[in-house]
C-alpha cells in the first residue's frame, strides 16, 4: 500500500527517488542524504520536502 503523500507526488519524482535509492544500495552513488537509513515512508516525505524547497 502506498503512503497518501506518495500518491500526490509526480511519477517522475517517485521514479527518481527509487533510482537514487537503488544506486546508493549498489554503491554507485553516495548521496549526501542517507537514503539507506530511511524507511519507505520517510524517504518519500524527504523527497516531497525537497521538491517544495527547490527552485526549478
């Protein structure tokens, strides 16, 4: 079951988050945000908060 907040995110944002998370698990990408330490619901919340503060 998806978190309600995830339903409101654009599918591109969710896909980017999933991609970064899998890259960080594989050791390809080392994020400044510790995505491996976040549960599924937490990283969606973090991505949503980053989206709200971005200037693009």
